[in-house]
C-alpha cells in the first residue's frame, strides 16, 4: 500500500509559515522593526526600493549579535525572548515566536551584517531562499543591518497578488508610523528609492510623536487623555466630538506598545462618545493602553496584530468610562441624547426613544412616538411647487411649506445631495469647474497619506484639483472644484485618501470617483448646527426642489419628513368636516 501521509520537507514548511507571517513588504518591515526595538535600538533606518519588492533594508544601533548567534537566528523557533511556556504569559518584547526571520528568508535573498559592542569584527551572513550560502567576518559598527532582496522571487503566486507600488509603499509607511507611535523615544527614518519619505526624531511623549506623524492640525482637534487604575493605564489623544469626520484615519490602538486591531476596544471608544458622535462620523484617536502582561495573550496569531484579554468585559468597560469622562460634558444626563450633527430627525427620535425607560416613554407625547416610528416615504412631487421657509429648528432642520405640505428638511443632507448631483453631472461631462485659490493652501499629510495623494494626482486633476508636492509630507493645493472651493483642503484630502485606501486599485474608476465626489459633497455642504439666514434657507430648499426632491444623501441618510394636508386633518380630527 502506497503511503499517503508524509512529513513535509523543511523548505516547504518554511514557505507555508512565510504565508502566515509575510503577507506583503510591510509585513517584513514590521517584523524587522520588532527585532530592532527588542535589540535596544535608539535609531532605526528603513530603506526600501520599488516599494519593497526589490529591497528592504533595516539598520539599527542595537546590541547586535555574536557570530555563533547570527546563523542560529534563521532557524525556526530560535529566539532570545522566551525559554519556557510560562514566559508566554509575561512577554515584554515585541517578538518572541522565532518565526519571522526564517519565514522571511524562505521567500527572499537575505544579507545580514551585525556586531556587538566592543567586538573587533562583525559577522556577515547571506542566505538564498532560506539556505545559508555564506558566513564570514567583516567590518561592522555596533548594531545590525539586514537587507531583504527580491521578496517572493521563488513564490511568484504570492508576488502576483501584491498591489500597486503606491499601495504597498503606503502600507510600509503605516508600519513605520505604528512603531514610531509606540516608541516615541526611538528615532525612525523611512526612505524610498533614495528619498526620505518620513522621519521621526526621538521625542518625550506620545502626544509629541502624534504631532510628528499626523501634524499640528490633528493635535489641535484633540483632547488629551491620561487615566490610571491599578495595572490599567490609558493615554493618548481623542478628537473632540464636533471634530469627528467621515474618515476613520487615524484610529491607532496600542496595547502594551504593540499596534493591534481589536474590535472590542474600538467598540469601547465609540461607546465612550455615545450620542455625541453624529451618524456617519468617526472619532480620530491615538490611544495607548497598558495592562498587566499576565492578563493579555499576544500569542493569538503569527503576525501578533491580535490580542486577547483575560477579562474582556472589564477592559472594555474601563476604557469606555474613561473616554466618556473626557468627551461628555458632566452636566448632561447620560440617559438623554443630544442630537448630533448629521443625524436625521427620524434617527435622533428613534435613538432617543430607545434609551428612555418605559415610564419615561409613557410621559412622551403620542406624536413623538408616532414620528419616531414613521418610515421614509417616496416623494416625487411636481418641481414647480412654491417653497416657503418658515424657520430653522436647532440650527439643523429647516421647517418649510412646500406646496400644500409641511416639510422638515435636514439642511446638511439636502445640500449634500444637491452638491453631489451637480458634481456628478460635471464629472460625467468631463467639465468639473475648477477655481484657483487666492493663496495656495499648504496641506500637511502623514507619510502614508502623502504617498496615496501622489498616486492619485491625475484623478484629482480630473475632478478639479490642482495639487503639487511641496516638501516631504506637504502638498500645495492651488485650485479646487468650484462647487467645494470653501471646504477645508486638509480635511477633504484626508477623507478622500480614506476612500481610496478602502476601495483600492481593484475598484473601477467610476466607483472610486463617485465615492470621492460623495465625500467632497459631504465636506462642503452647509453644516448641521449652522444658523442660516432667510435667504440661505430659501436657496437650500429651492436647490433641493430643483434637484427633484431626492429622499436621501449619497451616503443613504434621510433628507426630509413630510406632513400632507390629509395627515394633518387626521391628526386634528378634521376628517369629514372643514
């Protein structure tokens, strides 16, 4: 009988492991940065060529390795970080699995040069596809330089699935940014094809590092948080509720100085904002949580981007309440909802009603419950109806008589839809009107965002922007689409970058452009909470009428609630008499 079960060769095992650890060039950068940090480096230089496809080189000034240790480092599960199973519950280092170097070496050509303090000579090691081809003494300064060349040269299927150079470089930038945020005391520099992309000199605090990474504008829009409770420690920056945007960038979570994705922690942040976060808006934050290493499991996945807490509910509730204390005014009772900008009247009513007790609901007027339960109705009246604004409610909603009906119109979503329809019509005709700014607006971007903007300059030109590079992480906006020329260029570019990053290069040009046009319309529409003069109310309502009374904004939020004469007659018991 032919044997059907066999032990796989080491080279096959290593390539399988590489598939878990090495997803793209940014994965390699992240693992090498982990090693540099664990080596006690104070300065780390990252150089990439062709977005990491051709070369990734990381140089640090850490403790280095002795000659006999250097070659062993490329054996599977060889590590200096742990010795026993018990050590897994007290991990203080970034790396510990001993999988990264052999996995990287299995799918690339590697050259390592390292030397310890006081050593007369250093060590050079070269590997091809995981096989050692050379080891010799060489001249070297204290620290380690490791160069990864021709990534995925022997796994063409994996190489084929890499994205565009701009996308891959953006991921590399984000990998460096995350480590820079986690270790502000270390100097990081990233270069691409010989040009410095980002540089973060050592600073004393997370706040200073966040300013370096995301700019002064982000810092100005945020409040600082610092909370301690036994082994729990939370620090960082949270944007003010009114500074929340349609973009989820940045949203950085660090647990014990490790950048992670954690749905429960992200949920705790959103819960902390509660009703002060408008529908469709997202908080921007950089948060570092420190917990007892014995209460968190970082050995969940080979990439170490996931963690598991021993008391998940405790951490969630503690983070939520600390964020509440920063973003919620103490004078507002938690059981009442303050209607947020961008929330439709129906959404606000339903949300408010759902949070009241049964006794409180019984004390509400019947009309409140009826309105809260009302569903959206199709509405396509004649376009020649007279429009008469009668006032503004809470600086959010316009009360108007349109024909024989009473309308409550969300001023922001109505204007947003009008702008979107006009921008779309211009884009489809290929004639998006552009307006030159009196003075160029300098927009500071993170390194990753700057890469994405540079990759989409032609697309930006087609929708009415004139943008040019102005320094390493700054662009000069010289012209904008005329319909949105009053918008904040930095907030608008940041939101568009988020759209491009979410959809990637696989989306059609039409899909990407329509998403960007919707973002532009949202950022440029009259804001909820702004007091309008009578003429402005008239203009918003007439533009909405001329657009055909659309029922929703491009993002699906409701625009208006209508009350017909027949409905009013029923409410007041006038059915059958005048």
